[in-house]
C-alpha cells in the first residue's frame, strides 16, 4: 500500500485531534481541502491564525472576546445587578440571540463531572466568587451591586450538580440565586411530553 504524502498525513492527524472528529471524518476533510480551490485552504489557514492572534478571554466574565473587558462587560447599557452563569461561550451566544436578557455573564468553561475528572477547582468558580464578593462590573462599584445570579447550566446531571454547588457556594453572600425554568417547548403537544418535562413545567408554572 502506497503511503500518504506527509503533508496529507499531518493534516489528517491535526483534524483527528479536534473533538468529535474521528479518523474517517479527518480524512474526508483533508481530501476535501486537497481537491478544493487553493483559496478555500488559504482562507481557512488565515482564519485559524487570526483566531489565535486576535482573540482572548475576558478578564471579567471569561467569555471569548477581542478586547478586555469584552463589549458586554464594558457596556453601560447592561444591567450589572444580574449575572447569568453559563457553561460555555456558545451558551452566551444562544442567550444573546433571544434578545431578552440584558444582564452580564460569567462563563465557567465546563461543568462538574466526577466521571471525567472535572471538579469545582477546574471551573471559573473562584473567579465567580471573587467577582460577587467585590461587586465587580465594568466599572468599580460598591460591594453588593449584584443582586441576582441566574444559573443557566445545562439541564443534565453535570449541569444540575454544578448549579447545586453554585447555590451552596453563593448562599452565604446573600445574593439571590435563580435557575432557568424548564418545561414544555413552544409548539409542543402535551401527549408527547415525557413525565420529567411535564413535572418541570408544572413546578415552573407562571401566573397569567
């Protein structure tokens, strides 16, 4: 069997190190770039270089940004009395797309998962606690400016464990801790909802 050219092998190995990309997918991506116009490969290479050169993590909320503090933390239009805690930067984008949340964020960069060896010290929890204790926002303010901490971790075992840990951690500070409501999706039918979803919907019912 004829060995692959070393540049092709190197690219396949590089793609294989990405999460969710197996050997076959890595090979398909490599051969796609090999067969495509040179402009596509060069634009991809340029985008990767720009990603590493011009992005950083906000020193306040730890979201991906191109400035420190990020545009959200630095905005005077945001409500600094509420901080939404999420697991990953993509969660910030999901909430921002709704256009209904106008507070600040704090990105944990993961969730507590003993199976994967991820504990509280591996997340940005110390930074969250320090931020709440100092009343940190985009400008120096009095201690205690944050009145509510909205925990928006994922509704799974890891997310629930993380939310409970945060609630216990923050309780002594006297900051109100809330959790994203869970229930029926818009446009869904009751008959197709599972028992857990219906239970959450009942528990999180709102007054009309």
